[in-house]
């Protein structure tokens, strides 16, 4: 027969595990959502300083996790935080504010 102290300890362990699962569930759910990635084509990117300007403007948008530019192809890749999305008009405004023209806007897979 199990003593009262062992039974209480075992019950507390189960209760603690249940509390941790409930507490961590929102974090696990948000981590399960993949981050959205967008591919933008901007006309006029030709120098690293150009890339800096467009990356700075796009990076100021709420939810943007990272921005990288391929000057050769004129492609800007924007990665969003989990659960966030990028609106085309918002991206267009940021690109124009940096002095460029947005030619295409595609959400990645």
C-alpha cells in the first residue's frame, strides 16, 4: 500500500505537469505557425546602399522579422514573425519611401 506522502507527491507531480502543459500551450501553438515569407521585386536596386535603404524601410513595418536583398536580381525577401502578414500596399509604400518602384509582390509557400 502506498503511503500518504508518496501519494501526495505523485499527485502534485501530475498537477504540476498539467499546469505546465496548459501554461505552455499558447507558446507551442504560436511556434507551430510558420512564419510568412514574401518575395518582392523592386526596380532600381543597383548598389549596397540601395539595399540598405529598402531594408530599413521594410524593416520598420510591424511584424517584419528580417529583410534580405539580392541586388543582382532586384529581389527583396521579407520574413515575418509567426502569425504576422505583410500587406502589399504597406510593402509598396515602404519601397516607394525608399525611392524605388515595387514591380511584383508574392507570398512564398
